[in-house]
């Protein structure tokens, strides 16, 4: 559960987001409030260091999911688990 106007630290594993030399790539973070049908951008690109602090915005939803993707190739992505925003 996440509360509007509070900071949510989004975390992920960086193992799959490395360049051929093993350096972290940038990733795009998106939010869906309808289980993955529609997406809004949280950040276009952030360093893939395993976490990002986001101030939660409205509206409320009990069907939210975060998507992590390659900013240059949106077909390469991973999604997190469903959560709620209040």
C-alpha cells in the first residue's frame, strides 16, 4: 500500500539491466493504475542502481503496477507486483 504525497522507494534487481561490460544501464519507470492496460511515466530515465524515490501521486487505485523498461527499446521490460495507492 502506498499513500498519496508520501515517498515510495521503488526497488528492483539490477542483474538483468547491465551493458555488455557489466555496467548499469538507464531504465524508464512507468505506473499503471489499471493493472497494466494504460501507463504513465514516473521517470523517463534513471540510473539502474536498484532504487528510485517517488512521491506518490493520485488518483487512488487498488490495481497499480510498476513497469521497468529500456528507455531506448520499450519492448524490453519487466513488471512488478500489484499494489494499492490511497
